[in-house]
């Protein structure tokens, strides 16, 4: 405990007025090491595994949809990261948030142990609480992410830096998922999920100790000391930041209405085994890796706005496919839809990152990042849980046959996503008109 306390505490002498090129390069190397480890823990604990784990533990569709939205719904708790950044810096805030994130996730392992001795609502509550804590502490750490990216990069290299982050996470994600899928091929048991979650937590603990070593200047701490009212004012009064806020909210909502529901549809709609469902998750990861590679080459030249418009259009194509998907499971077209989704997910994330770093000034990044991520996360969370989860429940209560529930869902979501894309395109057109 003493060593952990030392890792997550600091003194003001550790924060110089600015970082030099060598320190930035060292910081990027550490961050990429963190991304490599984070890919392993993400594969063991993010939505694909947790959705299947929740279904196997008896949680219904609506509860699973809400649980899948926690990553967005917990975003308002980023505000708790602001005083932490001002006190211990961006790197330690991110590292501590990640460490506590895995402490919470470890409680989900208890679900199957409790099942023989208690009721289903108790098991559901334990798993949901662990998943919420996982998202809660992630949000606290995320408050430091964009400012830290700005610290260790310079203009002209940020697109490639963000793409490299994405590529490293997804590469180790893919290898880890391949191992997980291989295990499920022979051992389709709940204890395997518990082992996978425990492994993800252990790797996550170690990754958090790498994050705290990243150097930073005093800029993030000074930025975090600005009042919340002033931060909100900076975002709202600056035309570029205000447009970016609405763009980010629309993009996040588009992702939350499509991506988590693919896994629910393929598992509960087609009724495939966990082995096949996780195989589709691997295809999604492959799409993310391909998206990272392609966007790394074009992001700095094409710009964030082009990436966003193109890749949200790709999500619309996926929703169109699922709206008219064949009633029998067909590997090739379903796998293609997962691949395209992963590719577009990568492009949207990189596009948002590029737009943010190129729009917001260094001294405003902590506050602006927090405000924008809280607003976009809350929007996406409400979209996924209220619109997405509520729509599934309405379709189910209407007596629609099991697979047709997901068809109708994606047809409706196609039009919603088209509306969101129109908002984004209009905002970018307004920016160009005012330039």
C-alpha cells in the first residue's frame, strides 16, 4: 500500500513550465506501452465480454443495454477528475482512475459464486454495480486524457499519434481475444469468464503503474484550476468549441446506438454460441486495426471532419444491413458488418481527437475536454439506454418475433443516425462558411 501511495502522489517540482522534445518522445513511448497493456485488459473487460457474461448470468436485454451504456452515462463523473488533475497532475489522475477501475471490475467475478445462495436480482445488482464502478472510475481518469495527449505531442503529429494509440490497443486486443475465443471453444463455462475478467484486472493494475510515469508540464494543473463556470463559458462562447461540442455529442450518440447492439443482436437474435459471438467481436477488432492503419496514413492530411462524416456514413450502412439481415445466420455478411463497424469506430474516435486537439488551446484542454466528454458521454449514454434499450423493450412488448425485434430496431436507428449525420455536416458547413 505504501508503494501505491507513493506512485499516486507528487510534488510541484515534478511539473516544469514546459516539456522539451526528448521528454515528449519519452512520454509517447510510455503512453504506447500503456496502450499495449490496455489492449489486453480491454479485451477481457469491455462490452463484448461483459455483455455475454451478463447474459449468461441471467440479465435481460434491457438491463444489458443499460449496462452497455454505463461507459457513457458515467461521463458526468469526470468532474471529480478536475480537482485531482489540479492536485496530482494529468498522468497520475489517469493512472489512479484506471487502478480503481479494475478494483471495481473485480467485484463482477462474485456473481456466479452468489447465484446458488441468493436471488437473481441480487446477482444482477452485483454485476451491474461492478460494471458501473468500472465505468465510474474510468470517467475520472478520462478527464486527464486529452490534456495528456496535448502534453506529449506537437501540431502535425497528433493524427498519427492517436492512430498509433488505437492500433496498439487493438493489436493486443486482437491477440488476447483470439486466446479467449480459443479457450471458449473447449471450455464454454462461467468460470472461464471469471478467469478472463480476473486476468484483465491484473493487467490493468500493472498498466496503471506505467501511466503515472509519463512526464508533463504544469499546464494541465493550471488548466484544471480554472472554475467550472469559466470552463463552460470558454466552450460556449468560442464558436469553434461550441460547434465541436455538438459534433462530438452527435458522433457519440451514433456509436452508442449501433455498436453495442450488434453483439446483442447476434447473440439473442441468431442464438449463436458464445464462441461464435466472440468470433464476431474479433472481426470487429480487426476492423478497428484496419481503421487505425488507414486513418494513421490519412488523418493528418484529410482532417478530423472528413473522417467523421465518412465513418458515420459507414455506421449507417451497417444499420441498413441489419435492418434487412437474413433470418438465418450467415457468417460472411454478418462478419463484414462487424468489420465495417470496427473500422468506422476507429475513424470516429481519431476524427474527434484530431478536431479537439486542433480546435482547443493548450491552456483550455482540461476544462474543454471535461465539458465536451461529459456532454457527449451523457448524450450517448441516454441514447443507448433510453432510446436503444427502450426501443428494444417496446418492440418486445409489442409481440414481435425475436429476430424481427432487431431488424426493426436497426431500421429505426438508420433514420436516427442519418439525422445525426445531417447535424454534423451542417455544423461543419457552418464552420467553413465562417472561416
